C-alpha cells in the first residue's frame, strides 16, 4: 500500500474505503476521543484521508493538524471542511525515514497503519510516538487479525458466499500469501493489509513508551464481511481493535 495506491483511490474514496466512523454504531471511538478533549489542546489526525473525523475533533480541540500521504485526499478534506478554521492540512509520509519535528497533546490514527512492510510500519509507529507531548493521548484503530481469521473460519465451515468455490492461490502468490499470513498480513479487497493481534498491539505500544489504558473491539455488522451472512450469525461480530493509550 504505497502513496500511488492512496492517490489513485482518492477520487472514489467514499465508495471504495470502509467508513469506520459511520460503522462504529455505538460511537466508541468518538467517546474515547471526547474523554481527553479540551478546547485548550491540540490534536493530530494521522492518515486523515478525506477528513471524516474532522467534524468530530475540530469542535472540541483548539487546533487540529490533519496529515496524510495523499495530497489528493488532503485537497478533498480541505475543500469539504473549509468551515473549520482551526484545521491545518499537511502532506506527510509516516513511513519516511525522517519527518519534521512537531508535538501535539493528542493523536488519532484510524485504520491508517495498514502497510504490509514491516520497516514502514516501524517508522510509522516511531513517528506517531514522536508527535506526542509527554502524557499525550492516543486513540489508535487497526484491523484485527483475530477477527479476520474468525471470518475465514466461518466462511469455510458454512460455505458462506460460496467460499468453497474460491480458487486457492498457487506458485509465487501462494508462497507470498503464506509468508504474509505469518506476519498478520492478509488481503482486504485483494490488497495485502496488515492486521494486528491484541497482544501484539499491547507490546508494540508498551515498547514505544505508552501506557495502554484500554483495548476494545469496535464491532461491525456481518454485512461488512459477507454478501450473504447466514441469518443465525450474530455475536461475536467482526471487529477492529481500538487502543486508548497515553505516552508516559
Ligand atoms: C483507510 S484510510 C483511513 C482514513 C481515516 N483515518 C478514516 O478513518 O476515515 C487510510 C489513510 O491512511 C493514509 N496513509 C497510509 N499510509 C500512510 C503514510 N505512510 N503516511 C501518511 N498517511 C498514510 C492513506 O493515504 C489513507 O488516506
């Protein structure tokens, strides 16, 4: 998932990319952000895309910095949310070796650490930490590997969406998929995407110097995984992980 991918998808972002804000029916993410919001503080939205979280954060923080690797996404966000005068947009690649030093009281990063590349993810985590002041707050949302495997297991056992007719990969593709899955990388819409285990997230954030306060499921309808989910399929629903953490 490179810059070119996100630039290409920008014009059709609304139809192509899963909307976490809309699908978080209980508003758990917004509530987590509200728990540390202050009109005296600043926040950075890392991987803001077309700015869906701007209307949530701009009214409750003094200053908002919205960053993304895609300049097209940033342009769309800036045009759509021009009424919020306290938002500043900047193109930053969170996987670049070096980025400009800047500090905020809080950060959100919602389904943006998705790259299959471990070196790029390492840089992403390092820069995310560097954006926060001491005791700064973080709300991080990432795809769950447990949830993804759970969906696969259900699909195979009950042949959901004719899973039994899926053609298994062969040759190089099979080898790369095997390497990927060992590292928690599995496809979303044919794009290799990093998925995280709860324990992995906890460890990664602790090693970055965070105190992890809460790890919660953000649950979605089964229709987000399957075209024809069996009627009996209820709980547990598919989920992303949301982490609420504070830098020590
Ligand atoms: C799935 S979208 C999520 C957007 C938004 N946070 C939301 O919840 O609606 C992921 C975003 O992360 C951005 N992104 C991916 N890799 C990035 C990187 N290395 N640096 C900055 N932004 C990145 C993409 O351009 C894309 O806009």
